[in-house]
C-alpha cells in the first residue's frame, strides 16, 4: 500500500512501511525546467512507517499510525522528523486517519473503534470514542479494517467490508 505524499510549499513528505520509514525532500527548480530534490531527512527505524491508513498534516505536525514500536498512533514534527509522542491502543496493528474541522478521527483496525482526538504537539488527547455496533462476518484473510473514515456534511462515515455506518457529528 502507498500512503499519499504530503506537499507543503516546495517540500514533499512521504511515509511507507516495509522498512521505508519516512522522508522529507526539498524541491528546487534548476532554471532549466528541471527539479532537484534535496533530502532534509530520511528516517527508517522507530519512526513513522505508515502502512496504509494515511497521514495528515496540521500546524507543522504529521499525525498517523506507524507500524514501528508494535503499532502506535504518533505525532511527528514535519521539519525535523522528531517523534513528538506515541500512543498504543492495545490489540490494534494499524489504523487510518482523517482530519476534519480541526479534529483527528483515528480508526483502529481490530477494535472497529474511532477515537476523536484533539491535535496537539504535546500528547494524545482523546475527546471521545465510538465502537462499531457490529463488525463484518465476511472472511478477512490476514486483513482487518483498512478503510479510511470519511467526514462529509457533518457526518462521520465508517465502513467495515459490507457494513457502513454514519454518525451525526454536528454537535
């Protein structure tokens, strides 16, 4: 799986699992219509190694789920690559994330739970949680819940294979 890169000005951030880690590149036009890429950092050990759930950027901080350290939610400083914090949610090996209205929606792959988190450089700050009332009975093989949560028209939409749920988040 390939998470979507994040483009900020003339910089591009990318993360992936399978030992790839994450990287921040600065792109510069050479004047001949070509670009050069200079590495700001490339980290591959105990850092953001997002498998499939994507990452989001807010106020200079990357948020997402990393396979490093047994699988944790984490925040990473975009410019330095420094890990700001990590949060382990037992039983989950991955998760997907959405940012809407200044809030993080963190969807856990095994529990089928979505945790509403206030973004912060200083630590995990959960504001609420919901768990799917029912999970799919379809065979997953070695998979889990890999769909991304979606927020549209003040509704949180989450899916697990053949099941889809919509929650009013207007309040």
